[in-house]
C-alpha cells in the first residue's frame, strides 16, 4: 500500500521524501516497481479503466453504488466494496451538492384545496396510477427560468414538463397536458401537488376533471408530502444546475431538455428502482 501510494504521487512529491516519511527504503520501492504486476493488480487496473469510463459517460454524476450497478449491468463480476475502495483510492467521487433547502409554497389564497390522498405513502405498482407535480426555479443571466415537472411515482419517469419565465397557471398546466398526451392515463389517476395557487386554479382543476384524474394536495408548508418530486429537483440541481452558468434562458432550456429527456429518463439509474432507469422500469411494468 505504501509503495502504491508513492507510485501514485511520484509526479507530485520526490520519491526519496515520500520513502523517508513513510518509513520505507528507496531500493525497496524501486524493487517493488520492477516486479511484474500481480493478477489482482492487473485486474484492478482494468476495473479502474472501466470505472473511469463510466464516470466520464455520466459526467461525474455516479458514486460507487451506481458505478457498481452499471458495471454489473455490463456483465462485470465485482463486489460493491471493491469498487468503493478503488474509487476512494483514486479519488473518484460523485458530484457534491449543496445543502438541500426544499421550497415551501405560498398557499395564502381562497381557492379550493384537495385532500391529501397520499399521506406520504409513496407506493405505486404500475405506471399512470400516481403522478406528482411541482415547480422549481433556475437562475440565468436573463432572470429566473421556472420549470414545472410531472413525475410518475411507479417509474420515477418525468412524464411531462414545461418551462416559462413566469409561475402562472399556464406553467404547470402545460406540463400536465404534455404528460396526459404522452401517457394516456386511465380514469382514476391521482395527481398530487402542493397547495400553490397554480394547482388550485380553475383552469388546472378543470383539466384534471377533463382527463378524469383525482387531485391531491400536500399539507400546508410540508414539502415532505411530495418528497419524491423534491428529490428529483434536488438531483437536477446537483447534477446539472449547480454545475452550469447560463447567460440566457434559451441556453438553460436546451440544457434542461437534454438532462430530462436525453439523460435522466433514459440513462440514469435510480436506486428506488433497483438501479434501473425510468424507461427500463416503465418497459418492465408494461411489457
């Protein structure tokens, strides 16, 4: 382990200094380095290359659990602990997020409020049984861009989304219309949201009635009543928004579209799905 550390950092510090600090001889180090690598060392080097390849493919977003799942999906036989040790030794880490601060909604209005039908029981056995909806905001050089999204609880797939430079009812209504047109849900679908005026507005409630969906709303100021949706927005912020600065709203729109449709739904493994992607989960449940 000491010799491996010295070899790894030989371009940073002098070998003789590291040998002295670690209490080993230079001759011993050079003798160790001249030996043929063991089968385990060779296997670890091959594994490390695959770890780095997958980490690059996912833009640094995967930690050891997802890297391990991705390797297993490719047929690689290795333990999660081995992957974790290898990543830690070579300082390969997932993107770190800022402390998550859930947004609370201003529900100070006199519009009708739907009952909370979920009560934090986030379980769905098939697609298009329960959808969660919410709004978040993204900073750009041209001001705030607002994103409304609709998430299917069973598959964690973002089935509908819309972006605007405002938070009026048109924003979440467009996301819900996209979801309904794509998924064609059967009557009885539960659509859960917070108590924001956008979700209690007549146009939004009328559309839910038109598709024969049942509205549900969180308790006042309790973001945990919509936790899977908040979790998606947290993931979005960590893996994309906090890594970028967009001069224009157009740039942000393109990046958000690419993340949701090109990456999250199709390629990002989800721990709640047994490390399937949302689209894989949907195909298994409907196939």
